[in-house]
C-alpha cells in the first residue's frame, strides 16, 4: 500500500494507491477539481490533474484507460471500462462495470 | 465467555411466546424469526443445523426449546441434537402445555432454574486455541479494504498462530477474489471446493437473469466509493489474513479443523452472522464503513469502524476505530495489535455495544421454497 500527501491551496489531500500495477488511486480526503496530485507507488509515479471533484473513498484514474479495458486495484481486476477514461477522471459505476455475477447479460444473449 | 440461557423457538408460531419468557426471566435470550415449518430437503436440514448449532454454541449454558407442536421442525428432535453437547435442554410445546400462557409459565419456570444454576459457575482461563472467531464485513466502503479488513486479517493470523480458528464467510463477497484464496488452500480438494461454492453462488445470479450489482454492492457501498462486486470482494478477502485455508464448511456447520476456515454463506449480514454463530463462533469481528447496529443474541459482535468519521457519528453502535490507518497515525500492525487486545477483553467479559443495546439479530439462509 502506497500513500501520498501533497498540498493544494494550503489544504492537504491524501490518496492511496494499493499496487504499482493499478490503474486507479483512492482519495482519502475530498479532492476538488483542478487539484494537481503526485501519486507514487513503488516505481510507478504519476502526475495527475484531478478533472472532477473526487469524494472521500472514491477513485480516480492515474493512467489512460481505454473502453473495454480491465481496471486494476489491489493489483487485481475490479471490472472493465465502459468508456475511455482519462487520468484524473472519476472512476465509478458510470464508467466501470463489474464482469462477475452478470445474469442480466446472460439473459440478453 | 458468555453463559446465556437460550429460549429457542423452533417455529415462527412460538417466537412471540419465547420473547415473552425473556421479558419475565433475566439472564435469558431469544430471537424472533420466520422459519421452522413446511420446509423440505436440504433447506430443512440447513434450518435444523442452524437451530441445533445455536443451542450447542459454547456461549449457551442451557436451552428451553419452545415449539408449537405440529411443525416440521420438531422441538424434540432439535433438543436431542443439542443435548449431545452435554448441556441442560428442556422442551416446551404450546399445544401440549395448554396454550400460550401455560407454555410461557412452564418455559419461564424451567428457564429460571437454569439461570440460577448458571449463575453459580465461575470464569475459568481458556486458551486462544479454543476460540472460534467469526469475521464479517457489512456496510462496506472504500476504506474497508484499506484499514479495518486488513487489521482483522492481522488478528485472524494471530488467532490461527495461537492454535485457534478463524472463519471467513460471505461467499458472495469473495466472487472475484476466489483465485487468491484457492492458492492458499491446504490441499487440492479445498481449492476445488472454493471454485465450486463461488460458481454455485454466481449461478444464482445467472439463473435469476439479474446483475448481481443491483443488490451487491448495495447503494450504501456505492455511495462509499465501491464500484463493483469484484472491488468489494478484494477488500473483503483481506479479513482472511495470510494463513493457509484449511477447510471449507457448509452454512452453520461446525469446522472440523483449526486454523483459517471458509464457511459458505451469503453476503447478507444477518444470515452470515447466524451461520457462523451456529457453526460455533463464540465471538465475531465485524467491520463496517457505513455503520451498522448488528448483533447476535448469544455471541458478542465487536464492531470495527473503517473510518473515523463514521466512528464518531455512530458511537452508539461501534466498538473500535480502525480509521487511524486512513489518517496515517497508526499502521495495520498497530491497529491489529490493539484489536487483538480488545478481542481478548471481550472474551473475558467486556460487553460490546450490540450486547448493551440488546441487538439480537437472527436470520437463516433459506435455500429452498416454503411449501
């Protein structure tokens, strides 16, 4: 688990990135849009401008993710992107879908 | 650890009378439920196992089994199963004892005598190797997998290393993390069972033609930042620590091995809790990000906040704060060590919030229709 703290307009914002291979990091404070963050996890270093407000506990992308690509957290797959996601964008149910237990997709096919 | 006299209604028709007895006699506990009649096959067996396991739990001194008389789950059969544990068990039937009021009087009289006997016993030291600790997460948020669940995993390892047993459960919330646990299975048979129970649980969503995400993660999980079942599962699996997985047991089945054991339960909090307690868990470590009042009539449930905001907001319900990991003021190891101390204190008599608030939750995982 790698954490990072940095300052923006005299207010500290914290994030955690669980594994170096991950495509997302988790905000441990509310982070306003426009905040520039530096996320360091092992050898992975990302300079990200947070593009939209990220609430405490929510995720943002640290690298570009293409539609259909697997999204990684804890070094494991947590779902796939339903649209292209830019670094700094909020990653949640609007652009990430689970792939397990999807009886709805089986019912459609 | 605890020494309750349990008034056990084997049928929903007797649950109100059982509750009335607990109002009359201090030292007794009971639970309201909707089960016990017109059940068949594996569903009948699972409910039977749950009743018998609740009665046989080491936190119960003696049991008054209260039935109606005509139901499928006969009070006498449940009592015979509990009696194998060697504790005092008596049967009261509403039909045989002349109706509700007479059954309450008879049950209260028996219970009062049991409470008097139980009160004479003194506490004795018991090693951690005798402990069966249930682990659970409910109302998860994005902090669960970062703070409280890894801290519970640390305690799980400590209990296992001391020769005790730690139960991992909620099969639903291990979908997406099963490969990590199968890799830790003690042998191939256990690894194969891991994939079997996961597949069976996932198939239920397939059969219903639904996205499991409509129910799990729940709306509260999603507000807390969890986006998919897989993400929730990977955080939930952290409760299992790092020791080998020794066994995979059915719902409400008592583990035959010590160490880390997986019980096949749904993710629904109360059904999971009931299964683990019926399987012999004397104490439960329960993490929550959103906050929860959950408790058991017979087992202390230590509720652990994943974040400090919720811990201060839900102080009535939460016993322990692991949110210090999020603030960076404590490490997982430090919180784990503190939690292990709290676990031993509760085992030695310290009351949990859910015990103080009489939060006596009970619910059986039904796996068949009622007829």
